[in-house]
């Protein structure tokens, strides 16, 4: 099952204070903030990268793999009920991650 576009629209509305941009990949979505992948949306579920900032924001959050073979991520099940902690966690994740590598110029 893949993520529905309506789910992404609803999630982006809830996370409106952030300039989060989605990118569709293989029927699922990656969420970008400041050019960094901070979360995945798979099967209409939000998976946050488990950085120290995200773990501090959601210390008791269950973990799950967004797709088979993936490393465990934080599975935020109530993200839309109260988006403020998710906004804080996404900002912390973006701060925790290194800057994106520069793209190589095409030959």
C-alpha cells in the first residue's frame, strides 16, 4: 500500500509553520527541511529520523521500519492530533543532521 496524496496534503497543512517539502519516491514520500531528509511517510504513517533531538522530543515513541530492510525510525502515530511537538522535533532533526553534500556538476 502506498501513501495517499490526501494524507500528505493534510500532514503539510498541520506542519504549516515549517517549510517542509515532500518528494514522492516509489509510492511513498520523503519530507525535506533545509535540504535534508527529516522524515518519511510510508503507508500513511509518519516516520521521523531517530536523531538525538527527535528522541528528546519523543522519548517514549515506538519505533518501526518505514519499509522492509530500513533502519528503525520513530513512528509518530498522533502527529496530526498535536503537531507542535512534531514541528519541534523536525527542527531538531534538521539541526542534528549534517549539511547536504554538494551535487557534482554534470560532465
